[in-house]
C-alpha cells in the first residue's frame, strides 16, 4: 500500500492579487515621492543614494557571482543595468520637470510601445491592433498634456523617452535571460549596482551641485527609504511571486491601475490639479495599455475536407 504524501497548501489567489495591487499603488506613488525628495537633493545624487543603498541591502546575493549562475547574471545584468540607468535618468529628470500625475500616465505608454520594440529587437512583427492602440495612446498623451496648465515641458518628453526605453528593456531582458538559470535577486543587485555607481560617476563628472552633502531633511530620507524598500526590493519580489500564481490577464488588469494611483496620489498629496482633458487623456492611455496586454484568441485550424 502506497503512502499518501500530504498536499502542500496553495496560497489563495487573493494574496497574489493583493500583492500586485500593492505594487501598483507603490509604483504609482513613487513619482510623487521622488518629486518630493528631489526638492532636497539633485537628481544624480538621489539616484546614487537610492541604488547604492539597494545594492548594499542585496549584497549577500552576490556571494555566488563567480559560479555559473552568477556569471550568467553578471553577463545579463551589466548591459541591462546600463539601459536601466538611462531609464531612471529620464524618469527622475522627467519627474523633476513635470507633474507627478503626468509622469505616471505617460510612463504607461511603454505597454503600447513594447510590440514595436519586439519588432525591432526580437524580429516579431506586432499585431495589426498595436497600430490602432498606439494612435489611441498618443491621442491620450496629447489630451493629457493639453489638459495641463502651461505648455508641454521637457519633463513630458523625458517621460515619453523613458516609456520607449522601458519597452526596449523588456525585450532585451527576454533576449539576454531566456533559457538561462539566473537568480532574480542577484540580477537585481547587479542592475542596482550599475545604476548606483553609474549615477555616482556621472555626478562626479558633472560636478557643481550634482553631488552635495547628504541632506539632513527627514522628508528626503523617508522618501529615499520608501523608494529603496518598497519601490525596488518589495516591488520586484511581489511581482515575481504574484506572476507565478496568477493569470496574465489578472496581472495586467491589476498592474494597469498604476497610473491611476499615481494621479490620485499627486492630486491628494501634492495638490496637483488635472483638468477634464487631462483625465480623459489619462483614461485613454490606461485603456490602451490594458487592451494591449489582453490575450488575443488564437485562430482555429481549418478542418481538412474529406473527398470521396
């Protein structure tokens, strides 16, 4: 008689959903938190502090960096860290020169840009619907910026560039990590190191006010710790945990709420005001992003006709 093995209890689905919703809230609020921290410290210095602290916390994951899996993480993490550095430079400078709500909506365009990045990087032609979704998203971006007081800013352009770079980041991550056993935290630590050290080097090259004495303002340190613990370490862990336990559709729907939380946080916490056109434009961007992530039905095979 065979012995019955006890079944391992599977965590309920609502835990994964809740974690994804928390990631959307955290990432949505990150634009407002970063904008507030940048009032006390320059962009390059802030990035250096944030990601060097992240590297310090994740340093134990680098103990196996000379083993095969660690070397694989290093080969993928260095170039990906370079792309990530460009993304955060655009995002952080962008947030410093535009509204936090605007930044949260514009960055979500990366979902619509991703099929075109796949076309360029992975040679996978986008579906016809991607062109229509791109038009809707760009219309939303136009309405969003038109609904703000004043002209379109440099920050808006930087956020659009960051959205393109995010789309490229996804494709290059797939290209460099596909089929390889790479520890996720080790990869995150290497990428954080590239961003942190790269920002520090750039700050030293730029000179002037790019790197100052660390601020002693509690608001700066609260914002920095929040960005390190929640927007970087927790967000990556929670997303990896939830994606393995939920369906792609549910993941996309929950993560698609990020810009909404960003706009609400900017409105309630920072006192930013969005006009009707801006809200309509933001809604179009979110709708196009969600629609782009929905699975498409596969065409049914045509049955062969039987001939006598």
